């Protein structure tokens, strides 16, 4: 029989993955490849929609991980913005949408 304390400690030890979604312009294909190499638990979807007010192709990159290195993510976003010539990249993490 398990007491309440042991069941709590065992459930607290299970790390829950986080879901992060990046919406990257198709001009940033090299960034998409880098994300896939660093986080193998990711998917890429080809999409067409309005990106920065203009209808164009973009990639929806979904990453399942135990946490994402924020310095690495900031560098990826900066490079994607530079490659695509856009002012921001849309990111969803923890159910909150960010424009970075």
C-alpha cells in the first residue's frame, strides 16, 4: 500500500514536456533544419497563410521538449528574422503567443 507522500513524490519526479510552436517564414529553411537537429521530437508543417499581413508560405515547427535553451532560441529567432527580412517571429509556448 502506498501512502500519500510516496505517490506525490513519484508523480513530482515525472518531467512534463512543454510544447513550443514557431511560425517561420519559408525563407528561414536553414533555421528549420537546425531546430530538427537539436530537438528530434519536433514536427514541421508546410502552411500557406497570412504572415506579416501578406499571404505566403511558412513553416509551423512544433517542438516537444523538457525545456528549450532560451539563448539558443533567441539566436534561432534572430537568424530567422534576418534570413526572412521580417521584424518579428511568432512563437507559442505554454499557451501564450509571443512576437519576438
